[in-house]
């Protein structure tokens, strides 16, 4: 009994510490990446290569005075940032870092919350993310915040729809909702050299899902919730110091979670990258698999940065057109074709 | 067992807040909490798929639509309208009668209570087999009902938009 509790505790701590630990690094990569793309230098004064800059930021956030305007609704105003981080961390409970492994005759599953819901749990937990923004925007009692919140939630609900449609297609392809089985399906090769990733079977679904991720995590080119030129900073105008930092954290954790789901669905999850199997004798397999997943998610994060500084922000009607008139019909057509293929193959 | 009781208590308290609270946004957020607690109850009963769908559809989509409508409407106008028409007593009488009916059914009938081990462990396969084999016709009829409501709303909207353009609404 105590053993079980200790194992569960270890799993929870590892799955929370990994994203929180790489968060400062991601922020640093984002700022240096922005500087690199715009031919600037970027933060390079604090520590080697400016690596200690995020730490300095955290210290600043901690010691800054917390100002709460008098016109806010106090309970919901304080609730929103906590809720944002909590909901962002929730889907992590079911994301597998590596294949189930055996220690001392006991099979250990890497995810802390394992149920027959599988991927549905991840999506259900992620779908609550829009409420944090809604609560923040409404509780701030400010027109900019309110407009930002309404924009953000409308956008998230619209794009969730097309993401769910592609999920159904992937669901038919893999024939299971268990994340481990999905990854195991992608472990083989097609034509002898290509890994059997979901991407090679469902390229259209991959593109739709990728656009959906950008919209869901409110990143450029879909960051209308914060559109600085129109809304100051959208839903977090009234938040300062650590409360603002919590929203910032939630956005990045959201990015990590959605990237991990994307990798598991379309790019082979924790399956070893080509060439990594040479190290199998030296390093235990679960660690290699975790490293492989983290490397893939890291590449996704770089894609986020890359896109952010390459594409301009969409106009709001363009955003809705893309979601409802392009991606959704495309997703439905893709689903019908997939189902027809699978039906006639059998 | 403790978790079941806790979930039931949370569910009932927030259901009460939905009705009692004078602030519609507080009601909407309580409704959301109630949906999530209900998903927890479904999970405890062993139907994990239903609990995931409960959060995805009800908490993720329907509650957000409620909040949307609340944010876009000017609620004070409707409050005046309600108090003028004096509908409160009628609503009270009707809901009291409904509640009385429900209670009388609960008291007069002897329900068999299943223990947790006796509950059927539903997975998705069983659920969809029932849905698409046994209950196919009611299921399809329900989808037709939803489609009919969507068409009605669009046609009504189109009518009122057309009036606006012609300037008929004075």
C-alpha cells in the first residue's frame, strides 16, 4: 500500500516537474529565437548566454507589489490564475512518457491517472482551459478584458470542433483510445524504412490538428485574445506580478501538453528516434523513450516560436472563416474518406 | 464511498447555487462545477466514457454557450420584463408540482439499489452496440429533432435579418 502511494507520488512529481523545469528554458528559447529571427541579440547579459534571465524574471515577479484594482470581483479575480494553471496541468496526468516497464516483477505505467478513458480524458481536461480565460476576463470588470475573453473562448470552442473531428479519424485508424496502444501501432515501419507514424496515413488530419493546437493555446497567428494593438493585453490586463506570471505559465504548459498529444497521435509518441536504439545497451529504455518524447516536443516548441515570428495575426472574421468554413468541412471529408478506406479494407 | 458522498454533496450544493444566486454568471459557473462533479459520479459508477463525454460536451461546450449568451445579452432589460409580467408565482407553482411528482414517485416505488460490483462495466464497444443496434431508430429520430431545431433557428434568424435590411423594423 505504502509502496503504491510512493510510486504514485513519484509519478505525479516527475510529470509536474518536467514541464515546470523546462518552462524557463522555453521562455529563453522563445526570446532568443525571436531575436535570432529579427537579427537582434536578445537577452544575453544575465549569466552565460543570458540563461539566467528567466530566473531574474521570476525573482522580479515574486517581489513586485500585487495591485488589485478596486473594480474587480475579488473572489473570481483571485480564482482565475490558480484555475488556469490547475486546468493546464490536469491533462498531463494521462500522458505517457514511456512504455510500461517492469521493476521488481511489477509492471509500472508511467502515467499517474490511468483509466479506460485514454485520450478522451486528455481532451476533456484540456477543454476546460477556456474557462480560466473567461473567468479572468469577466472578473476583471473591464471592457478590454471582457472582449479578450469572449474572443478567446469563441475561438477555442470553434477550433476544438475541427480538432475533435480529426481525433475521430485517428480513432478509426488506430482502433483504440488507449494512448499506449496508439504509440505501439506506430512502432512498426512502412515500406521498410518509413516509421509507421499517423502523419503518413493522415496528412490532412495532421495539418488540421496543428492549426487547432495554435488556436487552442492562443498563440500567434491566433492570439486575438491578447491583440496588443486593439485590446492592450486582453484578458490579463488587470493582472500584475505573480498572478500574471501564472497566466503566462498556463499558456506555456498548454503548449507543452497539446504538443505532446500531437506527437503521440501523429509522430510516434515515445518511440525511439532513428539512431537512438544504438544507445539501448548503455541507458535504460524508459529514460531513452522519455528523452525521445521530450526532444520531439522541443522541436514542436521551436515550431511555435518560428511560426510566431513568421506569420502576421489573422483578422477575427478570417479566423472564424478558417475554422468553420475551411477546417471543419475538410475534417469531415477527411473523416468520410478514412472511414470508407477502413471499411473496404476489411 | 467517501468520494461518492463528497461528489453528491458538491453536486447538490452547486445545483442549489445555480437556482438561488442572483448573479447569472455565478449561476453559470456553478452549473459548470456541477457538470464536472456529475462526471465524477459517472466515473465512480464505472462508466468512464460517459464521464469523459459529460465533461467534453456539457462542461466544454454547453456551459460555455450559456456564458456566451449571458455575456452578450443585457440582462437588466430582461429582469424588468420578468417582474412586469409577474411570472414568478406561476413558475413557483409549476416547479413545486413537478418536484412533488418526482418525490411521490421516489417514495411510492421500491427501487432496487445495486452495489458497485453489480453494476455493468460499460465500455465504449458495449455502449455503441446498444446505441446502433437496439436503439438505432430513437437515436436517429433524436438527431432529426436536433437538425429540425437548427434549421428553425437559422430560418428565424434569416427572417429577422431580412427585416433589418429592409428597414421594416421600426
